[in-house]
C-alpha cells in the first residue's frame, strides 16, 4: 500500500486534530473553503469534508486507480462505483438524505453534478444567516457521518439505517445551534428552529 493511502486509512478520528494542526498553516486557498471553515464549525467534521472536497479520501474508486483494490462497489447502494461524487452526493441513499436536509430548510433538492452542487452551495449559503449556518453545518456533518458509516460497513460489518443517519445529523445541528443568538422573530428562522429542533436555550 502506498504511504499516502496507509496514512489516510490508519488515521482515525482521534488523530483528526493532529492532522488538522499539521495542515492548517499550509492549506491551499480554495473557492469553497467558507463552506467548511466558518464560525461554529466542528473541526473534525470540517477536516474530513476538506479531504472529501479535495478528493483525498481513499474512496474505492481512488484505491482502484492506485492499484490497491478491484472492488469499487458502493457499500450504501451496492450498485454504483464508490467515487467521491457518488458517495457524498449522487448515491440514491445519499440523495434521499439531502432531500430530507433540504426539506427541513424549506427547499427542494434537485439532482446535479458535484460542481453544480458546490457552486449553488457557495452562492446560496454565504450570508451570515441562520439558514446558511444550518446548511453548512449539515453539509459537514453529513460528509463526516457518511464517511464514518462507509468505514463501519466496510471494516466492521456494522451499519446504521438511513433514518438513524438523518437523526444523527439533525441532532448535531440541533445541539450545536440551540441557545445561540440570532433573530428568533424572523419567520424563516422560526421555521428553521421548528424543523431542525433548535431550542432557545
Ligand atoms: Zn451508492
């Protein structure tokens, strides 16, 4: 196994902050970085999302290109090859998660390419609104939990249902944003609080 792959595969959650410390000074400026590094971001989630966005996570398609494996089948849908774009966006299982996340925020999720998704996210989630914060937090949490879920299925033979994953994502957003200061009289914020279960305190 190539050193890069080995390093990525052997880097558990416990060492995420160490890895982050080692790269934060020399991380390249990328157009989507504000989707990952924002006030209230969760460092270990943003780190995995950063690696996913750079296509540095050892997805099966990447490992196949490196000659490490012949198995490329996605462990979530068991149909399509597990590429970065598939695992975090276009897999039917993942698309259903995105549909729920968008609907909690009063939006419709439309299937699109990775680049289109990033462009829309950058354009629509750039304000300092509760909405932008919720969506960025949901994005980073979804990527982190999906990567964790993929690894559990692959290496431990354990799996959670999609409903469990959705609840886990919702819980992170809820716990992280409850009690925060924002305009609680805006209708859009009231709806977000209701759907995402964000409490006053
Ligand atoms: Zn899939």
